[in-house]
C-alpha cells in the first residue's frame, strides 16, 4: 500500500479516462469519432469487450452475434449513457446451437435475462422448424445456457453462470438470494433511473430448481432410465467414504475380526436452535425432494410425532447444561420450527442420510430418537457395534431400549444380543456433568472409540448458522432443500479434504506415540504392586465395560478432609480433653475461636472487594459503612477471646482492649484491620504468646480450608465452562435482554471464582508459615493465575490424553500418608490408592492404540469407497440407450468425468498416505488397484525399507522401552 499511495492520482485519472472518448479522433463534420469496423461515424461502445472500441450500430451487432448480454453505452455528445443491444434492434436467434434457422419465430415481448453482468432486456426469436428436436421454448432457452423461470411462456431467464455463481457464494459465504439479486440491480442501474420490474421471485424459483437438479445430477439420477421420480430415500446424499459400510468398504469376513470396534459406527448427536422456521399461514408449499437427502421424510416424521406424544422429560443428572430444560420449552408463536436435531458421523463429521429433523419444541426424545434411528439406514443393520455421543446421553440412554421396542419396531434389531450400543457424552460437554457421568460416559474410558472427541458436530453448526436468517424466511420444503444443499456441500468439502485430514490425524498419533511407550512403561514399572492385584484391576475394568452398574474402577479414592469434617474432629478432640480435666480458657473453644477468626478474614476480603468498586452511589456508600461498622464490632468481640488464647497479641500494634472501641476504629477501616492469627505472628511469639497446640489446630483448619477452596474453584470453573458454551450455542443472537442476563451471570460466577482463589491463597500462605515443607505441599501447590483455567479443547475435554491438565484437576492420593483415617493405612489400602492411576493409564494407552488402528482402517475404507464410486460411475455409461444422441453424449461424458474424479481422489489420497504409513513402520491393506499404481518415491521407499516394523508388543505392548534417539519432525523427514 505504501508503494501504491504515491500513484493514487494516476489510478484515479485512468479510471476517469474510461468515461470519455479517450484518444479517439473527432470528425469535425459529424462530431463523432470513426467506427472501428467501417470507419463511418460511431457512437456506441461495449463496456464488456476488450478496449471498448467505438462502433456504429450495424458493426456492433455483427460483433455481438453470440454475445447478447454485453452492456452497451451510447455517446450523446457530452457523455456516455446506458443503452442496450435491444435498443439498436439486435435479435438473438434460439435453437440449432447457435446456427442459422430456416424458420425463425419472432417473439413480441422481450426476454428479461438475469446475468452476472446485470439484468438485461433481450429481443429474441425462437426456432420454428417443425423437425427441431428442441421445439419446446424452455428447451431452446436451456440449450442457450438460460434457465427459464416458467415453462409455458417464459419471460424471465437466469443464466447458468449466474446460478453457479450464486450457488457457490451461498454455500461458501452464506450469501442470501435477496442481497445477491439486489447487487445485480445495483450493477444494472445504480442511480435508480430505469424502470426495472422486480424479478426476485423468478430468480429464487430458478435457484431452487437449479440446486435441486444439481443434487440429482451429482447423485447420478440423470443416468437412471426410470427418471428422477424413482429416486430412493436418502439417495441424494454425499456419503462419508471413511465410515463402515458392509455393502461397499468392509473387508471379507470382517465379522470374525476380534477387534470389531474397528468396524463400529460412531454417531454424534446434537440440536441447533438457530435453524428456525417462521410460522406462515396459507402458503402453497411444493416439496421437490422430500426425504431424498439429509432431512427425514416430512410426512412420515409428522405422522410419528402425532402418534407418539412425549411426556415431560425430567432432569436427574447433575449436569449444568440446559438441554433437558430446553426439551420442554414451549413453541414460540413466531416460529413453527424451533431448530433441528442431527446425527452425524462423529469421527469425520459428515451428515448422514435422514440424519436431520425439525424440532417443534426442544430436544424431545420423540424427535431425537426418530432422527438418530433414521440415520442408521438399512446397511447399518449388518453392523454390530455402535457408539452414540450426545451431550445428555446420561438421560437419553434411560429407557432407550423400551422406546426402541414400542415406537420403532423396524429398528428392533438394535436390541439383538449380538449388538453392542454404548452411550457417551462429548468430551467438552462432559466436564459440566457430575463425577458419575464423567466416568460412565467418557470417551477416554470406553473401549473402541480411540481418540474420538464427539464434539465435531458443533463445528458443523458453525458452518450452517450463517444461513439461519435466510432459510427461516423460506417455505418449509424450500428450507429443507436449501439446508440439504448446505449439508451436501459440507460433506463434499470434507470428502475432498479427507486426505489431509486423516494424514494430519496420523501425524498427530505418531507425534504422541511416546505416550503409548511411557504409559506402557508406567504400567510395567509399578513392581511394588502384586501382579494378582493388577490382574484384579484388569478384570474390574473388563467387568465394568460390560456392565456399568458394577463398581467403577476409574473412580479415585475420595478425600474427606473438608472444613466441616476438620471442625468436627477438633471439637471431638476438645471434648475428649475436657473429659480428662483439661478445661478450655473460654466457653468458646480454641477451634471455634480460630474458625471465627478465619471467617472474619473472609468477611474482610469480601468488604475490600465492595470498597474497590469504582464510582459508588450514595446508597452504596451508606451500605458499605454499615457493613464496616458491623464487621468492626465483630472483630472487637473476637478480640476479647483472643487475649485469652493469644495473650502475646497484646504487644502487637493496633490491638488495644482498654476501651470499648478498638484504637483502629478511628484510624483504620475494618477490612484492613490486622487480626493477628497464629500464622501472622512472628515465630517466637507464636510459640510463647499462644496457648499450647493453637498453631497446630490452625494448620489443620487451614489445610481443610484450602481443600474446600480448591473444590469450589473447580466447581466454579465447571459452571463457567458450561455457561459459556450454552451462551455460544443458544443465547448469542436472539436479543439484548438474553445477552445482558448472560453477561451478568458470567460476571457473578467470575467474582465467586476469584473469591475462592483468594481464599485458597490465604490458606496456603498460612500453611507455609505454620508447617513449611509439610506433606500438604504435595496436593496444595502454588496457585498461579495460569493454573486457574477451565479444561480447554486441547486439555481435559478434547485432549486429555495429549496434554497435562492444570494441577488443580489432577491432584490425587499417592501413598499411605495421604490415606484419610485414624489408623495407618494397610498395604491393600495403599495399593487401592494407586488403582485409579493405573487403570486410567491403561485406558490412555489403549485409546492411542485404537486410534492408530482405526486411522489405518479408515484410510483403507476411504480409498476403497472412492474406487467403488468410480466403478459405479463408469458403469453408468450407455445406461439410457433410447435417449437422443446429443443427450447420450452428455450423459456419458459426465459419468466418465465423475469416475475420473473419484478415482483421482483415491489415487491422490494413496500417494499422500502411503509414504507416511510406510515411514512410520505401519501397514495398510491397500486395494490392488492402488498398490499397482505409481509407488512412493525412491527416497521414501528406501527409508521405509530401512525401518524394521515393530511388533505389536514392541510398538505399544508391555515391556516396550522409550526410544532414545530424537525423532525428526515431519518437515525434517
């Protein structure tokens, strides 16, 4: 830009030069420049032709015989004004593919042509030849590349180029039809001086028909002799090439593979309440493809909802998500549809046939059950393993089989004994659930899911939400077709990028292979745990995998060192001392005195926060002073007891009990008064100036206080995490009121979070003084600001097996000294404290193993599917022999092109994957058609030959050692 700025005047001059006659020589007699063709006076030019030479009318018509949509301007002696080819009697002849017509049929009314260059009026002749194969007017227009908005008497057409441009823009940028059309109007007449009749409805009708037939064309419906009406349900979808399909991409005898989880179908389920539909009355709705793509068939769906009414769904989970509450929300009077529910493949996030359905209210089971089960299709009945990931699976899974048998008898095969269905909660959502759900529905602890996170469906909503404002204004059928088109575009984009996606996943797996080595090493290194104990843990995990009602091996031992328990323990000790004749110095026991002091400390902190508020009102100032007075009175009352238990504090500054008012009352605010608890005294005074054992009791109370504060910090972080996610998905957008309430809620949560952070730091600071280097430091670590963070996408929720969490999420019992209880822990109890760590480490290793094997299987399935599609398209050549020869040529050319596209994708993926797979010492059973094609480069083949493939035990098995050499990065390799 800095280089360009000095030349702005030159650029502007050149722009203005185009508005005049430029360097043309003006004839003095006619006052016009010469025609570029014949040399006589010229006053017309085409702004779309190169150089925009000046022509007379006859020469300009000759130059534009096949360019009827170029924009023309006429020189009026002072400037160029807008004109058109129709204004100089130009007539375009239809028919004969642009050739001469022996029987032209002039049309009285001009044709409105909507083009990317603007909206044009064109005079035209139809072909009147009796033997013409394309005698119908709409056929003649279509063969010109013009899409007629009506059939019998077309008056408006849209060029194919315009339809393709709008289709690309709306799929990529979510440009709506109204804005696109208005943009064309602005190009045509920016000043509004022309009388342009609106053709917006005709344009949108053409767009709807075009996108419908484009989906049919890409699905091969044009090659079926039975025609479009023979389209089967769900036939227009772009199917995920990597998901298991027994009919297309699974190996022979896959049912006998002991690792059946490699052929499991993993679905992610969720709802989106932004894809609404406005309620409209008396609207004529004509469905073009009901049930042919991603939305369930509307008629059958509504019949199901009418018969199977749903009861109010009760929330029994401790989750902070609002999905259950939203399930019972009433329908808004403005909308007939409040959102959509969907089921997609969880690993590759492609939408499935009949995997989307409208939600009239919220996420009711009657809706979500229908969508999920419809998405399985017919081929899924041959599969044996299913995983359903849903943010409320803990609730949805209850009575699932009962609903399956009573409402969906056609899907009763899911309840067969040889089927295995596992319900999961996405990793990010899981953190907002209670501990029972966090283990029972965790991907990390579930056999067969690898490193699947279950959150990919949320990214899909980000792709479609941009179309929410335009699609909610459509009719119900048009909305379904438009969203089907969006889903198809998303699926195709993910299909063509499957090569880089799976390669990235493979590299990620290889980059984290040390987790497998180190995890296996840790499992083996716990030699102090007897082998039979580890075997019992293994059996407990296997039993829990089968039956979730069995004891949960992943649950960590609970520490009951809470403040309430510690107070009770100290009170019992003091009662025992009293029974032995040791009398307390005051009716308020020593532990009660310390508790009161710690509570006063917390009240001081809260008051300091209130006092720090900027620009307080008069009412707030008065309220603050009342609270200060109250706190000062409580401190003074507490001081009278302090002199008994801590007589040494009388020598400390600001402690004066000689009057009814503390000396600090007039000089210092109550929130800043030093309390002088034992942890605040100098070491010598703490020993000599306090009653015996007082410092030890404060240390125990401070330990419990820190434990409680840490628990509350985690709780507030979990609340904030859930609320932020809920806000992003369901609150952003509807109105300012909801947004304001949302921000206020987040503010309150953050304020409470900071209070608990400060409370923990005060408790730990006291512990550092009272018991430096104590055993408490193993769990109660320094809490830095960066430690106070929610589980992020790359941490607890979506990457727990890749990175360590903040320590606040993973402190746990380690040895006998940390086992709660009065008596020393036994050897079995010590081993039990290591159980959770052992089984979690085992799960981590197994998930990475599964991820490796699943990725390799997905690569094989992908190329197998694409090669199969290529063969299917090649087989469509000459499938309509009775069709006209010119149509047959187009059918065959398109079929061969699609065959080449699919085979080209398969080959490109193979060339992308094979070198890395070989370089990592892995193997894939590639299809023979690919294995015989171009091999990897010599350098890659040499490197692969020099790499000795490790056995299963050497790669990830027990006894594996961590490689000592430093691995190169991908770029270095």
